[in-house]
C-alpha cells in the first residue's frame, strides 16, 4: 500500500513512523469519570470557583465530557459545537449523568443569552475562521464576563501538525511538505483529508493567536505559555514559537 505514496511520504514513514502506530484507535477521546476537568484546571487552577453559579458556554465541546462536568458547578452550561454527532453524544451523556436540566447542547449560543464565562479548550487551533469565532464568543459574553482559552499544540510546536499518533519525530511539519505529511497520514486516517485545513488544522501559531485577539476588541488580562520540558522562560525569547506547547489566556472586553 505504501507503494502508491510519493518518495517524500515513504521517507517520512521510514524515518519517523512510531512503532505500533498502525493499531492507533480511530475513535473519540475518552475521559475517566471524575477527571473530566483535570486538563482545564491545569490551565486555570481557579476555574471551578470562577464558574460556580454562573452561566457558562463550553465552546468546541466535542463529546461533552467537560461540559457535563461543568454543570456540577455552574448554574447553566451551553455546549457549543458545529458537529451534530458531538452534540447528540453530549445530550446522551448529560441525560445519563442526571444534569440534562442544566445543560444545553447547540451549534451556537441561543439569541439573547449572555454568558458569564466562555471556555474553549483544545479547540482554538481548529477554528478555520478564528476572528469570526472570537467575535461570536464576544457577542455572547455578559458585561464583565471572561473568555478562557487554552489550546495545544500551537502550529510551530513540536507536534503542531497533530501527527504524534503515528509519528515519533517532532516538528515533522516543518521538515516535510504538507503533501508528504498528509500522504503519510492517510495510512492511519480514513477521512480522505489532503490538506491541513481539510484535517481541521488552522495553523494557529502563538503570534497568530495574539493578532486575532488584538483585532477582536478584547484584551488578554492573564496568560501563561507552557513550553517544552517546563522551560516557560523560553516564551520570552526568539525561540518562543517552536517551544511553546500550550497557550493559556483569559480575555476581557477592553471597554
């Protein structure tokens, strides 16, 4: 089957393929019950207290595990996603956990609803039109509310192309062409994506994220950039882009 690949894609697989990657599961992310908020709390240690009793939107909610867990703290939670199958899975999960009366899954925040807090985790790097998405978030934000954004990895990070599931070599997307990487990826994914954008990657670098925020009318009131090996000081050097593994930030209106 690899014979149909280009020489560059075959070289990539020969040099970079992770042992056992052919058996990598092709299903959604699973969470251990009771630990659905662990990653969010790692980014924002005080988040559960900050959303207590408030109206919250979980933007890019995927299968709804985090959304449903937030319902145990918040007054009401909106799970927002453009994928209908994710929304359906979230609704089933909310019903099974007995919080369906406090959780609403929808492709957008209902007209007229304002949220005290909007959370988006590991989704911003997939937003194809980030300016529009952030504008939608801002429009749904209550006066004095906050937007919590955490995503990983940004584009120039070691695994910025999201190919770690089959590739053992970091920064492969900066060494090989998009065509070669996507050809190699096709050996492990059946979605027929031929470009990064078709695979849901918006090439969201740290600098691009900051530009999007700067143009939004919002401001970053807190941030922490998590770098490789815990060396967060690299975020203040010219090596920022290739070493920042996760972007964590809190936004508020400038007015």
